[in-house]
């Protein structure tokens, strides 16, 4: 599929208003470019702005974790949370933890992708996808206990559902012993964004008289669905209602 239009910065003013204080002045403006993150193809879709990385991470809570387990590559879907103040990504890593223990200096790759639209062009070659994506490379630290595990679980929980950590029962010692997180710094990342309509209107295919355009893709939370086992009269907490009406939580 052909390249899409050069991207617009995905930095979101409302997101910055909500999270800017947590970033503080220590947040760098630009991502360092490494051999792994250098944009070699479709460079116009690449971004080195830290604000773009943070907005993409803040807009979701599901990632794909690429690791090698027992000599076999695996890409594991899992949930994540970000501590923007310390520039740390926490990933739920029960499967990947085996790889970290056996190869503690091995680099992993975490990918977050948001699909924003299907681009239907006049020719099949020019079809594409509008998207926002980030790939983070790091040597993870395995967290299996102590205050850091509680902190990471809080970050992950609040990233997915703000307010839920203080509402629900906290993990007990047995549950904590069965839980592991991976902590990754956000120092090395590659960001790409594609947006806009098909790019074939000015060529010969523009004269074909065929429809072309974008089919937008939106992902959002719906209305809360209560557990049938709830006692009668159990109300929906305000923070859960806020997720359902889109006023809280990851902003897709």
C-alpha cells in the first residue's frame, strides 16, 4: 500500500492540560534517534517529538510486547500504564517474565497502535491505513514485589480506569506474590503517524470517476454493563460512569 499524507502532530492540548504537570520540566522535547528508531522508510510519517509519543501512549492501554521466550519469538498482547513523571512504562508481564529472568540484558519491543481510518483510493496500490503508532525499545526490569510493584499496579490501573485503584480492594500479599510487572524507560522510541485522504487525486487515476476517501475508525467505551450478581440497588460509581461517557480514561 502506498504512503499516506505527511502527518500532523498528534499532540493534544486537552491531554497536555490533564497530564502536563506530571511531565514537569524534566521531560525532553525530542526523542533521541538511534539505529533502531531512525526513520528509514516513509520518513514524512515519522516524529521525534516526545509530546507525540506521550499522546499516543496516553490514548490507549493495550500494547503488544515482543520478546524471545525459550528461543522462540513471541508477541504478547497485554495491558500497560505510564508514569509520565518518571518516564516509565509498566507492562503486565506474566509470560514475558520468564524471558527477563533467563536473559536479563535482552532488549524487548513494546508496540502501541491506534487505527484511525481505512483509506480507500482509486487504485488498490494507493490504499492505506491512517494510524498512530509507537515502538519502545528497552531492557526491562522485572518487578515482583515491594512498594514498586504496588506503585506500578496503581499506575497501570489508573491509566486504564482512573479512580478504580481507590475504589476497588487492593491486592493482598498472595495476589502480589503471583503478579509481575515489567518496567521500561521511554528513552528509545519510534513514532509514526499517517493521516489524510488518498494520494492519487492528481494522477491519471483521478480521472477514473471512482469514489475515494477515508472510512474513519473510532474506538470508545460504551455504557457500563453491571454484573448480574450485583445486589439490587448497587449504583454505578461516578468514575465508572465517566469512562462510559468518554469524560475520563484513555482518550482514543
